[in-house]
C-alpha cells in the first residue's frame, strides 16, 4: 500500500477523532484530496476508524457525489430535472458533449473533465443550472456552456470568466456565487428584520416546558411538508429517556422544485440557528447538527462564519446569554447527493456515517434517534418560524394562515411563469391567487409538493394550499400550454427509480414497473387495462413501502391518472386480438439473429 | 351437449405444472366427464382443431416458438390462465435476464467446462428456435385472464380452479393452497 496515501488518510481520520460516525466527512475529505475513494483508500479508512472495509464501501457506493473511481479534475453535474429540460438543459448538455468530446457519464482521457447528470440542485428558479465542482452556475445557455468549456480546457477552472455574483449575501466574500435569491415577496416573518438573540432572550426567560407550551399554542406544524405539530415533537423528545439529546436541522432540500431553504440559508441563517438553539433549550439538548445537502457546499464557509460570530456573541457555546447551564453548539454535516436523506430517519443514518437508509419506526427519532439518543429533526423553515414565535409570541403566529395550517409559508415557484422565485404567503392561499402573483394565469397544470406531490388540474385551482388540501414543503412548479404532462410524470418516475434506496421491494421494483408501463403508454403501445394496472400497482407501492419515499413515489402517476385521465385515455387503445402491443417479436429476436447469424423463420411482425 | 374444450401447453417451464395437473389422481376421470382436452401434451394433439374454453399455460416465453404457441393459444382460447410462477413472472428461466444473451450463448456452446465443440460455432439450425433477448412473463406477450401462483400450483388448486370455471361458480381457495412461506 502506498505509504503516502496511508499517511494522508490517517491524518484525515484523526481530524475526526477516528470516529466512524463521521464517515461522511472522512470519505468526503479523502475524495477531495485524491479525486476518489479507491479500494486501497477504503481499506486504510476502515483500519483507521476500526470498521469493516465493506462498511466504508457501502457509504461510498451509496451517495451520488462519492465515487470509488477517480473522477475528472473538474466534475460538471448538469441538472436534468423536468424544469431544467424545459429551459434548454438538453441543448446545454449537447454543447458540453461536443466541446469535451465525451458523453455524459464519461471522463475525458486526460482526466480533466467528467460530465454527469444530477437531479434537482435547488436552482429551478434560474434554470438550466449545473454544479462545476462545488460552484453553481445558473441560467446556462449553449453560448455560456461553450465559454465554460473553453475556460476549463485552457485553465482547468472557470475563474477567468468572472461570472457576476448574485444579489444579497450571494455576493458575500465567503459565498461568492452567481446564484440569485429571486426573493419576490417578503412577508413579515422569515425575511423581516431580526436582531440575533431576540428570540433566545424571550425563550430563556421562560422554563423549557413553557417554551414548548408556546410552540404548541402557536399551532406550528413542520415546514418540510409532512406537517407534524412541532411542539408535540419537542414534547416527546424532551420527555424521552436519554442522558444526551440532539437537535437536527434538515437542510437536505432535495424535493424537486424546492429552493426556499437555499434563500433562508443565504439571507436568514441567524434566524435558523437561533431557532435550533431555542429547540436545544426546550428539549434539553446540548448539540445540534445542520444536515446540509452536498449541492449547497458553496454556503458552508459562510454558515460556519455565522456560527462563529454567534459563539463570539454568546449566542452559542457555554452558558448562553449568561444562563447558567444552558450549553448548546451546532455543527454542519455535509451530505453527498442523496434525495432519500431528506427523510428524517435516513438523514439520521447519514449523520451517523452510514448509508442513507431509512430506519424502522418505532422507535421514533424522538425516542431513539441520532446515535440512539432522543432527537428532534425539524426543517430549516420550521426553526425560523420557532424563532419568530419566540420573538413575537404564539398568538401573533397562530392568527396567521388558515384554520388547520397556521402561519406564513415559503413557496418556491418555478416553471412557466413570469416571476419564478420565493414567495412568503399565508397558508390558505389558493393556487389561482398564487398563479396571479407569479404571472402564470395560462397554466395548464401545477405541481404542488414536488415530485411526490400532486399534479393539480385547472378545475382545482380554487383549492387552498395548506396541510388539509394541497400540502407542500414549498415546491410549486407551473406548466404552461404545450407542456407534456405524461413526460412530466415520467421524469418524476425516473427520479424515484434512481433515488429509491433499494431496501424494500415495493419501492425498488414497483417504481421501475410503474415507469415501464408509463413508457408503453407514452409510446402509444398501452391498453386500457394498463391504466387499471398502474392504479393497482401504484396503490400497492404506496401502502406497502417502508418510508415516505415509497409511500409517495407513485403520486406522479396516480395524481395525473386522477386529474388528467383524458391524456392517458387518448393514448391507449384496446387490443382487439388480445396481443400486447408493447411486445415486438422483431425486437425480441434481433439480438439472437445477430449472434446466431440467421434470420427468424417465423413471420416478422 | 358437447363438452367444453381445454388446451394446455408448457413453454419455458419444466413440465412440473403439468405433473401437478396429473396429480389430481382419479379425479382425472371426473375431469374427462366434464371436458375434452384439445391441443395438449396429454393428448399429443399438435394443432388446435376446435376453439377452446380454457387454455392452461405453463412457463414464460424464452424463444420465438414460445411466443407463437402463446399467441396461438390467445387466438384459440376464451380464457387463458398462467399456471405457475414461470408463466406469471418468468420464474427460474428468467434468472438469465441479468446476463447478456451473448454470454449465455458463449457459456452454453463455447466456454462451458463440459462443452465439446471443436468448430466453436454457435448452432444456427432452423430447428432450433431463436432465443428472445430475455425471458418474458406470458402477460407481457398476450392478455392473460387469470394467474394461478405456485411452483407448481398444487393439484387441488388446479382442480378447484377448473371446476369453478367450468361450473361457473366463484372460486374460494383455502389459505393453505395459496400460501408459500
């Protein structure tokens, strides 16, 4: 074994105290320094932290951004979700392929560039977008792609292009990114003025139990989409037995079409950290972890700087704000490209240095979560709301929004509209009202809740967006005249097929079967029976999958079947002779004819 | 009154399901009172001579001949039943679906340890039906009306199913006949 390699790996592992729970950080650092995590490197890591090599391998092979092979010096990850394709991602891809002389999925012979596709990177408001190593480029054109390719070929990076920085903190020296906030409408909550410490001061003036009582009185429900009452979650976590407790912030914003957390992390990180600190006080935790999606790596230096400033100001660390015994600190855990890690138990697995597999429930995280200790996992926006509730009081919050869904909500609007971006609006806003605001009165369909959400038809545009009618973690994708909704459903099924962790059969196999049947229909080879088959299979996946991914992954097909059935019906026709139009004997024997060297003696269809 | 006709075939199967049909033992005498077998290995009738009420299909489709037999069954039978797991989802033969067809041929005719084939050629005789790119379940080729699970389905399952179908009565199989764990 290469001694130098071993020395480097030993040093990296020591940086994380040879703690196997920090496997994500270890393999990320190894990859950053060596271009990939080779088998030899895995062996060295395993030896250093005292686990089996296969455990290291299971982590490296699970995450999209990790690889056992060395990737190019520059890795271009082009987002190919439906929205980005609507705005020309395919043409950008062709340009990159032509410029570098390789296909997507390949690396140039000189090891300079790798081209890869990636699902939604949280930039649907400025598509097409790509990650170039950790840097984000947005609003790509074929012209821009050529310029990027030339710069990389000449200099090995894109520094000389001097891409203009975005607005607000995107221009902060520690962020330095061309990302734009596209913050279109501010309410009086998350993006309103906030003095760091204001919420904490009010919180510590009360007992932790009173604090939780306040959160319950505010009727705040989880902003990630599932809508579990936050106060109740905290109460369970506080009440659970455990010498240590943890606060986890879910910043793995991976639901296609969601990017509101990106704007919070850029413009209101203080508010989020303050909310986490309040949670620490309320449930009796001393540590918090922000699980940040790998795609938002460009924000880590900035966020760490904010954390340091809060420590310096006495808002984190020991005896916070002079309150004896109130100790709390926060670290940032980077993800590495896995949608499933937005599911709270998978997120916990990932924080523990494992594959992002969901865990069995019960026990719930509130009883046994991170490292087996009681843990509260809440969304970025939820923590922000908590901080505002502490600052302004529970009644102030509770009177906003609709009956079952209190407060304001951030919506990430993308697609065919004049003003894509982030809107802070009260719960209970109807789809129609939202469409008027964003300039999309001619929409033919709206996807509420991301890939796992609902495809809403115009006759339902009067419905309210809230937990009781159209639930969403924030994603709203708008589709104008001429967009093909079956292709939309197909692209979501492709996404779920790729992102399923593979643990349970209904999700791993079912989504593939569902996607294949949908393809038959799109190709005009479907029969009316296929629609019934898809409904039955979709419901089986929904009811028998192990976690939230599988329980919602059939929605693209199920909700389009429900709300746009005529689109399907116009594509299918009954088979008069009982033969399946999707089967072609010619195609099925083609390979055999080639290998054996003779034609089929049966008639060709 | 003429008796309803039943046809059976074994495609990419092992004939185990047909053995299970024979396992109905002396009930076969009762069965012959109820039906006539048409095209079937049981009668050795090679071509459909009459339209059949029921077609029992064992095995999935691994080659072009399987496809033609199955399509022929669809044309000549009112009700088609997949009998056994191979017919329903490909079964054991479908284990080759994870291996490329080229590798399958190489292993069978060129590289296998017991292969004696000095010419190294892959047989191309017209008598040998061409293999399909993969093994297909019957329902991927034609519309199947019912699926009878099991490897093989027990004689009782086959008997109860046939009797229910022929007497137009609802089928109520006890749990013991359809559990496999």
